[in-house]
C-alpha cells in the first residue's frame, strides 16, 4: 500500500546520528494501521521477519499485536518518515526515491 521503504536503524545509523536524534525529538505516535499506510509491506516483512505475516493466528505473534512495539511519524532531515521502536531499536522508513 505505502511507498516508504526501510532505510536504516539506530544501530547502523553512523554519521547520520544527528538526523536520528532530531527525528526522535519530533516523533508523533501513530497506530499500526497508519504506519502500514505509509510503509511498503514487503519492506516491513523483510525488516521484521520473525513475525507471523500469514494472518492466521496459529502461526505466532503478529507485529500489530506486539504491545512492546511502537510506531511514529516524523521527519528524516527534509524527508517525511515513519519509524518503529522494536526492542529499543528505531527502524526508519523513508519514501522511495
């Protein structure tokens, strides 16, 4: 649905650390459904492989049901972005170029 692809996470951000800090300072909470309107599902599934993406409840935990995961909308420099905080790691998604 969305066109935002995975870009980086806080572990691999390197020289872009100031952009990460600014993004987190400006972050506004959003719902899982809003996050998925922005994010490319294929990119999300590849980033969070350990979750059940089949939709069948018997296949394990779904990302949207994990209450330890939080979703935000913000900016990455001059680009809009959405990000996920999962296990205290920010996973950043930006528009495809």
